[in-house]
């Protein structure tokens, strides 16, 4: 068989094409390798970013739950409705102090759950109607509005004794007659059954009040209406 001569120029061109093809393949292979490295390196970073995001989301959720757990709607007391009640100012202040101390200690004991905060709203309203400048009541109101758990306070009366005092004082107020005295008596009885549900006198008076007058409406006591400003 006769060998065919290949022109020198054609051979050189073919060689160049082969070299170019090899370089292109090598370049593409290198690009693919780098891309693979980038992908492999990105996966752990993406996982880390996701884990960090979940951690912060968890923290924000806990913070929101903590904030909701300590939300407190403070009573609105604009003017005392018990100015004319049959109690001296000193006696009113004493009752306000003991009521605020019991309430603070109960919030600590119950870890500021909804029941203790609900009671606190009524108790603080009554305390501030009795003595608007009472130190213990004013401080406790501020702390609860800020979501601060109060410290345990020294008290002169156990819950059982305090409930008994409330019932006894309510009986005297009923005897004095008058709408203001009766309203204050009902408030004392209403709180007494919560302070000591085993106090039979408090429970009986509370149930009789419900039969005769219905449930006590705390709204006017805890939420004073806005003052009406008359036009000049």
C-alpha cells in the first residue's frame, strides 16, 4: 500500500487543534473541580447559617413567651371612691399596706402566674382606692408594670388571719350602711375568699352576696372611666 504524504501545514494545524482541545478539556475539568470544591465548602456554611438562625429564632421565641408571661395590666385609679367609707385614713392606709404585702408575696410564691396577676389587679385597685399614696402599693404597681418579680416582704399577718380581718371589717361596714360602705365590704369579702378559701365565714358571706346582688363588678374599681371634659 502506498503511503499518502500529508502536507506539513496540515499536520501542524492538526497538532494545534489537538493541543487546543486538550487545553479546553483541562480548563473545563479545572472549572468543574473548583465548582465542586465550592459546593462542598458551601454546604457546611449553609448548615451553620441555618443552625444559627434556628438558635436565634428559639431565643426570640423564649423572650416573647417570657414577656407574655409577665404582662400586667395595671388598675386605673383616678380618684378614690372610698373617701366617705367608714374608716379612718390611718386604717385605710394600714389595710392598703397589708393587702399590697400579701399580694407581692403571693406573686413570688405563684411565680407571677395569671391567677396571681389577676388577683393583684383587684388587690392593687382596692389598696390605691383606700390610700392612693400608699408606699407598698405604689411600688408593687410599678414593679409589675415593668415585669419585675417583687421580693418577699415581711408580713404581720398570715393569709388566714388577713382573711379573717377582712371578713370582720366587712361586717362592721355593713352595719354602718350606705352604698360606699357596702361596696367596700363586698370588695373585702371578694378578696378574702381568694386569700383563704377555707374561711367558712368568708365563703358564706361571698355566696350570700352573689345570691342577693350577683357577682361583684370590679370594672368601676379597676378601670376608672376617663374624666369628662366639658366644653367652655
